[in-house]
C-alpha cells in the first residue's frame, strides 16, 4: 500500500521523502541490515552452541 501511494506522488515529493529517510541514522542502519540479511540469507547456518564448540576447538 505504501509503495502505491509513494509512486502516486510527484517526483519532487518522492525525492524529499527519500532524502528524509536516508538522513535518519536509525532508518539507514535498518536498511543496511536488511540488505546484509538479503545478501547472506543463503549462507550455511550454525547454532550458537555449534559456533561456541567450533571456536573452542580452534583455540585448543
């Protein structure tokens, strides 16, 4: 719904909204996190316990 309304706005209004969004540090961090998540979503996963066990094994 937001995207439909956004697209209906004049170009200068859309530009202003985007400028406001990217100037907000919290919004920018959320966008970065979303992009990173999307980029890494197909990487193999391991549980925290598995990570700790692997880390401990490397330190020995």
